[in-house]
C-alpha cells in the first residue's frame, strides 16, 4: 500500500497528549535523596485517577471503541483483581489499590485516550513511539546536565548526581541508573522501528538524520548508566529486531551496507566520545562494567548481597512454604519484610509475595501476549515492534522488580499490552 494511506498528521491535540505523557512519567518516576523517595507518588496516583474519571465521562458520548483480544484483557484483569483481593484479605486496602488497581487504572487511562482520539492501531503505534522518543530526549538532556554539573533545583524538584551506588553513572530524575536505562533502551528500539517503517511516519532525509542522532545520544546514555541487566535485555531485543527484519535487510545490498556502516560509525563515535570525557578502557570497565561485582552478583552463597543470593532465597522461601503460603504467597512485600531486600526479579517477587496462583495468571498473560505477537507476524510489521519490546521488558523483569508495578517498564508494559490486544484498524459501534 502507498505511504500516504498510512501517514498520520500530528496536530496540537496530539502534542498535548505527548506533554501529558511526559508529565505523567515524571510524577511516577521522580525519586529524590539517598533513600530514593518517590516524592510525587501520591500526586501521581491522584493525577491518574482524575484522568481516568475525566476520560470516562467525556467518552460517554463517543460511539466508537476498538476491538480488543478478550483473552489477553481477561488474564490482565483477573491477575490484578486477584492481587488486589490478596491485599484486601490482609487488611491492606491501600496496597490493594496500588498493587492491582494501579495497573488497571493505567490500562483504562491509555484505552480511553485511544477512544478519545479515535485512534486506529497504526495511529496508536505512531503516537506511542513518538512519546517514547520525546521522553528519552528530555531524560537524556536532564541526565547529562546533572552528570556534568552535579544537579539543579527548581522549587520542590531537586535533581542531583548521587555520590552513592550509582555515583559517576547517569541517573537523571529517576534516582537510579537501573531506572533510567530502560528509557534509553526502549527509545532506541522505537526509533529504529520508526526509521525502518517510514510508511507510518513518512520521514524526510533531514528527519532521518535527526532520528539517527537521537539513537546515538540514547545509546551513549544507555552506556553511561552502567546498567548491565538493561544492556543484556537491550542486546537481545535488538538482535530479535534485526532477525525479524532480516529479509528486508538482505533484500537490497544497499540496506546491508548501510546497516554495517551505521554500526561501525556508532561504535567509533562512542569510543571517541568516551575518550573525550576522560574514560579509557580500564576506567570504563571499572566504572560501568564492574567485572569484580559481576562475580559477586552471580555467587549464590554470597550471603546478604547479590542478585543470585536473593534469587536463591526466593526459591528457598517457596520450597519451605506450606501449601497455603505457596498458593497465596507470603503477603505483599513479603520478601522485603523477610530478607530486608528486594528479590531483584519481578517474576520471583510475584511468586513469593502473591503465590503460585498469581504467578500462573501472570505467566498466562505473558503467554497470550507473545502468542498474539507471533500470530500472523509477517502480515503486520507492528508486531515486529511489539514482540521486540515485550521481549526486552520480560528479560529486564528477570533481573529487576519492574512488572507488574507502575515503574517506567511497568507503564510501557501496559501500553504494549494495549497495542498487542488491539485487534485491527476498524473501530466498531458501541452497543
């Protein structure tokens, strides 16, 4: 089909949506101080609830809703309602809202934006990608400024380069390099899709160069976070992207040469820039790769420290649990209360805190999302993007506690869920 049929004009209403997304992400991800206090957590919840209620009222007069995959949405709702019920039975009513209700509200928020803007699936992916790119550009500018000058204050907002833990690595307003790194990784995958699928974006040569520069800046930002788990997840997501686009790459020798030259230029430019700011191979390895800590992280018996130890403790808690605890979990924040540290795995946290029933529901949701992404893969290039993004998020969630919580990866997960579950580009009349 011709490019004009797919091209969507960006209007002022869409730009307001991008501004909303930027503010929304800031409220949910801003962390301050050595304890990484989520200063705007309560305003973030209030802002989300206000948005959902407002959109529901506005959309009462809207006659169109997009088709959704019932199995995916059912698994998502059942899992979150189950999590909320577990919290209610423990008497933790606030946790019931935060744990399950927050994710459902996120879905309702983005779903009602789709209805409000009357977006087709192809339109939704265009704006989804634009929002991720804009967020990454703002995030990398703030992070580099803080990295170079030590920080700044603006009223209640205080963003400083930490001298602990992530000192010497990019953090921005996210409080931790591990929280910032997924922003860059997701944006690179999104920008690559935008450059490779110009029937959706109709980019001029000038804008293609601009987006190539954005990829380079985000790549530098990703390197300077020193988030090794994100590096691994990004590398696998990127390899999957190249594999899925292999036929397109080799169809023309020109494409293959262009990609090889791009990789070579990116590598050389990165080395030159790191050398310019004072990093040689030794200092780079010590500051960002940290090979001595990799060994400690993978030591299952390094008591009290390291991801492998926390994973071992998670399995031990599940092994020694009675039937009731195994099925229903140790309670929300159960692992944190027992071990006094995070399990460093979203999957293991769900299993320990919420039990095997919740874990099974969560895995069923992931299964249906991958199944829908892989089904008829060659007929929809949007699925190339969604499956790469989903793969990255799941691998990242193996080493950090991100999903299903309202962190940046958790928010992107809900947006990807909506993208995958949207059936086609034909809205239907509401009954």
